[in-house]
C-alpha cells in the first residue's frame, strides 16, 4: 500500500488483498478470524490516515556509509506534506516505545535520511498509536550516537558478537547447544523477491 500515492489507494482492493492474506496464512480459518480481521482493518485504516493529504515521493532507498561498509537502510515511505516538507518514514505495527526512537535501526535511519534529505522530518509510524514518532537526535548526542552505530556495524563485519548469556532466554534459544563463534565468510541476507497478495 505504501507503494501507491495516498490518494490512489482503493479501499476495495485493500479489502480484497487483506482477505487473500488472511486466507493464505490460515488466519481466516481460525476461530478468532473476525477479531483478527478487525485488528488488521484498524491497522490499515491507521496507515491510510497517516498518509492522508500527502504526496508520494519516489523512494530510491537510503544508504548509510560506515568505514568501508555501505548499508542499505529500509525506508517504507517518503511523502511530501502540505507544507512541502519531506517525511521519511518507517512503518511498524504495534505500539511505540521510547527505545524505538533511539535503537540502532532508528538511529541508522536518522543518519541515512539526514545525509540524503537534510531538511526532512524523520518518523516512525506505529500503527497502534494515534501519532507518528519523530526521530530526532540532540546536537550534543550526534557524535556519540553515530559512534554507536559505527561500532555495531564494525562488530558485525568483524564477527565480534559475543553472546549475552542468560539463564532465562538461553534455554529457549534454537542455537543453545552450538552457541559460539561465527563461521568464516561473508554475511549475506536473503531477501524475498516478492510476497503474493501483499498490500
């Protein structure tokens, strides 16, 4: 749905695709299918409402450079509001937390968006919340937050990811008996080519 301009979203098509998605995942056969559909419709309505009155801008994706690494940063939507200001957005289901404004993903989005669109508003839209959450970093904290993101990227590239052992979460981990150092080689993420019936 975010691939379409806000004024071209067809409610009938959204409803059709939602039905296909619920049936395709088996949720439509669940005893709580009506309740799940109502929740999904609420989230979809919130997404449509959050984009109302704005103009869709081409989304080329963002890139964050850290040392020798170039990271593709996911952006769900780039819109221009009625005042002409760009809004770079990531969309998430559920409720927002204070931490979701300062985690590594949001911080990476902030730096990548600032580099490409310096005057843009950078936001996370939580579909269970009435308002989008701005991502802003205080001028005094910019250097420290950038160093933190660079540190995470460096740790990933070098494989320096020591496990954080916990008597609560470790026994449920699927890698419990083989937890240890990473195998040699380059980390490559497999990205699906498309999802049938996606909105």
